[in-house]
């Protein structure tokens, strides 16, 4: 039953667009488990360093 639940053998076979089946948004959000996805996104991610900050900040402030 795992294969039908996942939708196949790929890394991420089911996306949100494939499970939206109803005109009732409550049913659609239940199908994608929106509460779990928001919680995982909020608490499961590590802080990411800003890739656009490089060089000396003090020297950059002197230029402006």
C-alpha cells in the first residue's frame, strides 16, 4: 500500500496539484496535510547564510 499512497517510485512523485480533487478547499487542504507542511517548513529548516553578503561591511559603508 506504500506505493499507491506515494504515487510511484520517484523521489517526490505526488505534488499538491495532483491531489487537489474537489471544489471544497477543506478537502484539498486535508489531502496535502497543510498543517504538517507549514509546521515542517517553519520548524524543520535550518537558518541559511545569506549568499549575497560578501566582502568587508565596514569598507562598503565607507563607500556610501
